[in-house]
C-alpha cells in the first residue's frame, strides 16, 4: 500500500475512534455524577397532561336527548 493510502486508513480509524469515544465519554461524565443529571434534566417537565374535561354523555343519555328533541319537533309542527 502506498504512503497516501496508509495515512487515509489511519485517519479513518482515528475518526471512527473519535465518533465512538465522544458519546461514551459524555455518557460516562453525566451518568456517573448525579449532580450533572439533576442540573441538566431537573428543570424540564417532560409530560404535562391537560386537565380532564367533562365526560361526554353515555349512549343512553344521548338516545334520551334525541327522543326529547324529536318530541319537541313533533309538538311545534
């Protein structure tokens, strides 16, 4: 292999090592120190649910409401 090809191979190995080492190093830094995790993630609220709305009427109540509306329409005709 020529000198240019060897240097490119070493560069690729170095880049791969860097791409693998950086996430591992960051994970090690944050995961081993709970103060870092609390400082970084403690202020964020991840899931905020809205207040529960009133429940819709049950099928029986809907049928009764429909009957009342039908009766009112028949009375006004």
